[in-house]
C-alpha cells in the first residue's frame, strides 16, 4: 500500500479512507472527500482505498486492512482518520480502539462544515439539530467519564442513573427545544410565502450540486451580493430576491438554496426541511450543473434523488450547464440551448458561464418564455417593482 500525498499544510494531518463496494459513484481518488476535509480545516496527507463485497461488522474494512491503515498513519504522522462512508457507532468505536486515533466519517465531516458555515439563526438551529441527532447515537464512543455512576440525595436523575443516561436525556431535551424553535421559524417562512402568493408571485429556486455556481448565477441575475466562492457549501442559508423580467413587465421571486452532495446525511435533509421548503414550493427549478466536472452526470442524478426525497421531483426544471469557460474546446456545445433527457423527460438546457456572464441573457430569455407558458394562474402584471427594487 503506497501513500499518495495530497496537500502540505500545517493543518491537522488526516488519512482518507474509501471502500469500494461496487457502487457506480465510488470516488477512486477520494477527491471530493479531500475537498470536504480541506473545507473543514483538515490536511489530507494520504489516502487508502480498498474493495469489499460488504462492510465488516466490527471494523468496516476488516482487521487486516485496519492494521495497514494503522501502520501508514504512524509512518505519516496522521492525527485523524476520515472515512468516505458513514460508520455505525460500534464500527467507529472499534476502529478508534484498534487504530488508537480519532476516527470520523463523511456524515460528521459534512455536519462540521455546515456548523462552520451557517450564518442565519435558522441555519444554526438546523445544523445543531442534525449534530445532536448524530451524537445521540454515539455517546458511548470514547468518553470514559460517561461510564461513571451518579446518584443519591440531591443528585440529578435519581440514584444509580449513569452519566451517559443524563447526557442522553439532556441531548433529548435540547433536540425537543430546537425542533420547537424550528417549527416557529417554519411558520414564519410560510407566512412570507403566503404574502408572495397573495401578490401572485412566480417562484423560482436555484438547486444543484454543491459548488456548481448557484450563488454566482444568483448574483448575476439579480445583482445581489450573496457570498460566492469556489468551495464546497459556500452558501447554506436561503436568500430570496426579486428578479425583474423586462419583457414581461414584472418580477419573479428567485431563491438561492443550499447545495446538495452525494450521501447527504438524512439528518441534514430532515433538519433543513424548512430551508429546502423553498425548493418544494417553487413553480420552477433552475438546476445548476458544473459542466466542467467529469462527474456532472452523476451529480445531476444525485440532485434528482434529493429532490425526490424532499417531494420536489415533479416541479418543472431548466438545466443550466455552468462553468462553460472551464470546458475544453472539444467539449464545447454545438448549440448554446437545447434539451436534455432528465429522467425520461425532455428538459430545456442552456449553457452559460455565470462568472463571465456568457449565456446569461439567453437564460433570462428562456425564463421569460417559461414564465409565460407556465403562468396561466398568475397575472403577468401583478407586481410592478420600482427600477431600484428590480436591481436589488
């Protein structure tokens, strides 16, 4: 087994591990896991991949491969092991005992990134809920103080109640409080949506794989200043602005939502239901695709799976193949607008570079045509913004 150097930074040296179970989306180079690790502030110094028919019940990779990982980690001075798949609490605990190093999985890594990036009150609540739900199953992982008993007169929890039971109950109480607060936030969002519905606004949501360029396109369309960067999960909080379509003499509502990713933790999907509701309630989805990515077809499929999971699979879509400026001459499209077979449905597609504004006017024209064809229930002159409001 030969280590593969990835980066050389003073951050936490991390060893990446991926197991190929024969699934079509397996990342042999662990490139996405490496990007996620760097986004979270880790420094991947080596990677290990192996093939198995099924996960080992105790150590996920088996005892022999675990010994190899331990030897390599010692040679490379690794301080943390990171798996590209989700580990069960027992597998994580057994691996940490065997490797004598902290072991984490893809799920916790994504939760950590979301925790670092959440800015709004709602986003922070959603991340904290998902994190607590994840940790509630791992209280026996490596904290020895949880094995001590507490009890007696004046002690919380009654005689003989273990510290782990106290902690589990405290986490349960926190989860309940956060869910109540998120319910209130969801009601506020529903009120905002009803206000938009009362003025008969046409709602468009940007969706797509993380780092596909949604926020850059959002800024290009509505002249906003939403944070955009060439990194995974640059935007977590939903932002909504009015997009003025001069040909129709009215505005539509445009929302920028959180990006999707392969194996997005189910806890995050549940916790971000209030944010993802913007996509569920949309009249039209702009599905932004990183055309320069060699895995863009698989990323489209992953987004479609998440949309189906949140109940947005039947909403009409427009495919926006972005980052045209990063594509080789051989991969340049014959036509800047055509149709794409999306789950058996011919779907309008347009090629653009949001960064360089290439193809953006054609996208706006396509939106005008879609709104006209889909808006029998909406009056085209319902909402007339001022010129200043249209730009912002």
